C-alpha cells in the first residue's frame, strides 16, 4: 500500500489467517493471556509490542481470537491522535512554525480518514468524532 502524504511506494504485507477460533494446540487460557497483557501493559508496552511478545514467546497469534478482547480505540488511530496532540503542544510554544502547522493538517486529515473507515467497519460508534480540544484527554 502506498504512502498517503509522501513519495514512498510501500511494500506488500501478509494477510491474517481467516480462522476465528483459537488453535487446538494452544493450551493457554484466556485468563492467563489477560494476566500477561496486564503485566506487559504495566511495564509500559504498546499494544503492538504486547502482541509481538505474545506471538513470539507464547505462540498466541491474535489476542482477539483467544480472549475476545480488543482496545476501545484502535492503536493506529490512537498513535495519530497522540502525534497530533504533541504537534499542537509544539505549536503553542512555537507559533511561527509553518511546517509544523502544515504537518498538523496532514495528521488530522489522516485521523479523519481513518475514523471514517473505522465507523463504516463498525469498530468505532457512528457518533464518535475527533475534536482537537478533547484529544489530549483521549491520550492522557
């Protein structure tokens, strides 16, 4: 998939398996998986880092398949909101930074596009809306 606001052409990626049930050879219970997730989250790991640890160390391909749990806000959208909040904070200190202002516009357009996608897929509720004033409360 190509890049949105730059010249990169992107790379191909593998598709996730369709299987919606946990594999028969997996002996870990959902409670044990939740406990490991909480332990890693307390250490400050992001959801993708937690997924890598669970996949590589414990053989858990997807947490959603095993436990049925998923974050209320998808990680890519959360990281974009976090980036927009940090750029907005930078702009409060540096009012004349025109490039940062332009990059903030690009980041927020990505947020709106991704939110529209997640609303159509059903991950976000249809009434969810990104507002720059309340974005810092989402991240904090």
